[in-house]
C-alpha cells in the first residue's frame, strides 16, 4: 500500500489465534488464578491502568536519560 492510499475505516479486523481459529473476543479474567492460587485483585481496572501508565512513563524517562 502506497503512502497516498487511504485505509477503509469500515473494515472489521479478524483475530486469528496460532491454530488458525477465529477468536470471537478477548476478555481478561482472573478466575483461573483465583481457583488455582487464591488470587484476588486488590486494585480496580481504572487505578491499575493509571499505575501502569505512570510506571511506563517513569521507565521511559530512565531509558531516554541513558541514551
């Protein structure tokens, strides 16, 4: 595809797993970890994302300073 071509925004992507099977949807779940290890999350999704972004930004500062 050349630089001047536009991508059709109406295209719906298909996600295929490594076995070639179509993946309907992906949903994060801690149920197996809870059953296996007794794990229960202590931080909600929104706070977890905020913490992850903060951590990532701090990590990137360290990398940029060590160039």
